[in-house]
């Protein structure tokens, strides 16, 4: 069985794709599956294989733009047939710190009850300047409470056992353009123990032109829908719904400012 394959969904961002691939610097072999989601300019597989020496690279090309959720599911369906133990996604433009995956696999081996693990993340602007460090809850007990407020994982930071997909399914297609990762993580934590490593191992680019910025209202609405589907009467579910309804009304610059203050304290 092969150890690890990382899924990268690409849409018209060759510079970000190259940066993400070249940031993978590991003491173990890491294979990559690129799913091109109907880009105008396709990735050049021969060029990427020449540049990246850390493992093999595979390329799947979708005939038209399907959205990142559908592209992810296409990639995961391919991976399920490929006999890998671990997988995870890396978004174009996000970059890994050295030995990120090696450290995560070591963590999973040392904690066999944990089936999915993320990390702390540097939130940086498009010039690479640090905005703040995002420190999600680390323990399963805190994650299952605080996921009712917001996602407790940065998608690009996470790796997990491929086998869990057979129990939880793929990314929920209902949310394939808004919130599919949040819905997926909710499904995972209902069946398996998860964690975040208390170490910064990823730089995440906060891009004002990204989907999470330009479609923020739709994403918050999707999050509210997901929270309602997992609702029970308790402090965190009630507080989480109220908090997200307030977020609908607040401008993104304000919420980014609040996050900076919270994460600096």
C-alpha cells in the first residue's frame, strides 16, 4: 500500500499551483493528484514532473468547471481506487512548511484512535505578510463543541485515512460551491476522533478575490444550513447559530479585524 497522495484542485491559477507543489518538502514520498476544474490554461504535467522530485504526479482534467466540491469528489473517487493509506487536500497558493506530512503521519501512527488531523496555520496576505496565526482547537472534545461555531479545520492543513471515506462518504454535493469542507468535517467527527496538531505547518493565503471572500454571504448561509442539520439543544449549537446570523450582517473586513484581535490574544 502507498502511503500518501495529496489532492490539488486547480482552476486558472498556475502560479498558485506551482507554489503549492514546490512547497512540499518531505523526508517521505508524497504523490500528488491534480484535478483541473475546466481551466482555460491547463497544467503542464511534464513540466511539473520535471520540477517536483518528491513523488509521482497524476492529472485529471474535467471537461468544464464543476466547482471545487465536485472536483474534490472526482479526485477522491480516483484516489479510492489507487490503494493509498492517507490523503488530504492542498489548495492552490497555500504552502506547506518542511516535513508537514511526515509530522502528521507520525502523529496519526502514535495516536491510532485519531483518523483525521489538521494543524495550526499562518494566515498571510497575497504578499506573504503574516496577518495572524490561526489556532484551532486541538482535542476531540473541544473540536466537537466548537465546530458548531465555525469550521475547526483549515482544509489545506488536514490529512486523513482514505478508509474513512467508505464510512462518511465524499464531500456533500449539496454544498459543492459553498461549505462542502465544513459539511464533510461535521460528518467525519460524528463517526471518528479527530485532532489538530498545535504547530504551524501551513501558510494560508487570504486573497480578497478568493471564493471565501467574494461569496462570503453564500458561504455563511451554507454554514447556517449545515449547523441546522446538526443542531441539538445546547450552548454551542445555539450560540453558533446566533453568531453566524450576526456574521451575515457584518462586512468581511470587520470579521478579519476581529479574528486578528482574537488570535493575537
